[in-house]
């Protein structure tokens, strides 16, 4: 089965290479919209499915499986996506400093025959206490600007510990993707 990753994220690409050796990258470009959702898991699955569906409808996707994924950070019921600007990144990092939150990633695979397999995973993340100086320096590096919750676990020095999947926090829960891939390959030809 030929595969397409519907994401421009270099981190997702790196993780997906652990699961599928050869694939194309065709990022979804549409606006992410999910207005009626009851849980963060439902939200990320809906957004992942939108991305996978958009790319699966392209002529170059014909006959290929497409994987879409979306990640959000949730703190005290507030969903944190990518920061709008540096001030928003500072707000998020200050809010998360020294506290626990959850990271949710949704995955949707659309098989060549149109069958969909989707799921979501959550991981508890415990932040280090961050000084204003550390936050400002991190924001100045540019790294937080394209990440949900304004941070990347792989950047180091921000996360104290996690409970759950590390790859989920990076943006692609590998165990879940393997499970969905196996299902799609079995029944989605």
C-alpha cells in the first residue's frame, strides 16, 4: 500500500518513518474547523479526519492511503493550539509553568477504498517551573511558534515528566498509528 502523510510537521514525518518507510508528504492546507465537539479526543479526531479527507480527494492521492493528524494541549478545560504570536506563546507557557496538562493527538487514516480508521490518545504532561527569562529566551528561539501549547517536548528543559506516550506529545502516537495501519491494511485495500 502506498502512503501519504497529510502534514508539513518535520516531527510527524520523522515519527511516521518509523512505521512506514516510504511515503509522500502532501500537507493539508484547508482551514481547521470543529465547532461542535464534546471532548478533546473528539476534537482532534475531527480535525485529523478533515486533513486526511482534504488530501485524499487530490488526484495524486488516488489509490493511496492518507494519514492525517492533529494535536492540542488542554489545561483546565482550555484547548491550546498553536500560538497566534509571541504574546500568546508567553501567555501559554506562563500558564503551563509548573503545572500538569494533557496532550491529545487524533489520527485518521483514509484507505484507498475510502474506509476510515481513526482514534485519539492523551498523555499527561508535567511542566518544569519556568522563569520569565527562560520563557522569553525560548520564544526568541522561534521554536514554540508552530507547536500546540507553544512548546515541543523534544526541545528539552521544559517538561519535567510525562505519563503516557512520548510520541503522542511530539505529535504522532506511534502505537495508535500502527494499530490503525494494521486495520486499514487488513480491510481497506
